[in-house]
C-alpha cells in the first residue's frame, strides 16, 4: 500500500455547528462507544446515521442497533468491498 492510499481513521472528529443545527443530536463515535462501554446505556434516537466505514464506524453502527435504534445507516465513500472494516486492513 502506498502512502497516498494508506487507511487511517480520522484523528480529530467534530460535529459541524451548521450541520448540528439541523440534526436532533450529533455525537462523536468514540465518545458514544465509551459511554456504552462504561455505563451499559446509550443516549440515542430511533434513527441513527454513522459517517465512516472504518472499524469505529462499523462498531458504532452495530452498537447503536444493539442499543435499540430501529433505523441505522452507515455512510462512507467506499463501496462495501473496499470499506476498511470489511476488508481486514
């Protein structure tokens, strides 16, 4: 794998204020996973969108589903066969 094609997770996550205003809530995935790990509970609605196809994104989507979200969507730029979490990279 060349340096330009290396797959690294985002080192600094953020919730854009302009986008957050149109959403009911915006959470950082690692913070959400930490909350569930420490408390066994999750604060979320019935509809969840996770942005990112890496390991943290997939873990977050699966955790949200197990925590009771009825509608969970994982959005990323890669197709399923190229998602870092699905390829074992």
